[in-house]
């Protein structure tokens, strides 16, 4: 029987599928480091499979698992994995692109409405602070993958004008593709939908943030590293644009999350974009199937193709 490690909990349907197939499933305690856990249970170093969600797996962690053959990423982004080491060891890597798209898109829409209607401020002070409607606004989507396309579809009842910037030409379903400069300058709502890559680090830097209009709101449900958080803090503090609502955040150098949370025009949720019952169940199911397919010597459903 193969031994599988879960770095974090997954939905019960995934665990049940694995155990019914005869696999031994062990979940890493959140409070323990890899070194502590494996020191207490050295037999876990024999694990052949691993399912990982949002926690970070380092090269050093991987070295404690010499028999590992397959990793199923419960999610889309792979910036929490040591890809070079995984590739070098020829470990099969799978992920779940698209499964979380509708859930993240719904949260994106919710953050747009919350920010425009100044919902947290109104709840906090219990006064009638004037906001604005999403209907009729110009919405800019930076990136045009599955989540952005789901957002675009959800926006249709609001009769918004949709602008899209993508790194390469794409067929846009409802809006039109424009330059990044045009999008930043014209959009009332700017929504980020890019992956975390070296070339997208601080994609929205001070220069680009300064191009947003006075009434614009920024939405980020993608990756915290896409935004220069120090520059964002200064822009929000000085009210250079209306506000920001994010599900992801990464500290740069100067300003902490506590600093941001004091700003009335800043909204943050704790990375809950994919944290819905339906999405978690679907992701757990696919990850479990990926693990079982490996041991049955079947091709992966969603393999990651190393560059």
C-alpha cells in the first residue's frame, strides 16, 4: 500500500477515495515543521505521494521525502513549490486549473460591489456614506484566463464596458482588448488576473498605479506579488484613487498588513477565493484521482509541463 501525505486538510470525499483504494493517508500537523514531524515519525519519509494546498514546500523539505513520485497541487498557482527540484527528480506534478474559476470570479464580483458601495465603511460607522453603482462602469481585466473570463460573464447583467489587457492577443467574448495604459487610465474598476511569475512581480508598480483615475477601485484576487504594496499604501493613504479590495496581499518592505487595515478605503479577505464547499470537494476529488492514476500507470488529467 502506498503512503500519501497531505500538507493541509482536504475535503472528505478525496480522502475517502484514496483510502478505499488502499492508500495510507497521513496529514501533516500544521503546528509542526517537516523536520519535527518526520523526526517524530521517520516512517513517513517513505511517502510516495503528496497533496499540497497553499503551504510552501521547499527544496529542503523535498529532500526529506526521497521516495516521492507524485505531487498533486490542490489549486492553480505553483509558486509555493520547488519546481526545479521536482523537475530534476522527475516527480510527476499535477494541478487543478479551472476548478476554482467560478468561485474566485464570484468573490471578485463581490469585492467590486463592496468597494464601490463602501460596504465595510458603512457597516463600521453606521452612517450613509455615498458609494457608486457597478452598473454602467468600465471594468478593466488584466489577464484573460479562466477566472477573468468567468468574471466577464458575471458582469453581463451590469451592462459594464469591459476592457481587457493580455500579454498576447486573444479572442475576447464580451469586451475589447486594449493597451495596458488605456485600461489603467479608463477603467473605473481594475481587476488583476495574472499568475505569479518573475516577470509579473510588482506588475502594478508606483508608475502604473499612478495612472488609475481618481474614482477607480483596484481588485486583486490573483496573487499578492502582482502589486507593489508600498506604492499601493501611499496611493490609498493620499486617496489618489478610490480604494482597493484584495483577497491576496504580500508585504514588500515598509508597510505591514496592520497599516493597511487602518485605511478606510482598503478591504482584505483572507485568501478565500476558492474556499467554497463545491470548489474544495471538486479539487479534492481531482487530486485524489491524479494520485490514483499515477499508481495505476495512467496519464495525468492535468499534468504540469515543465519549461
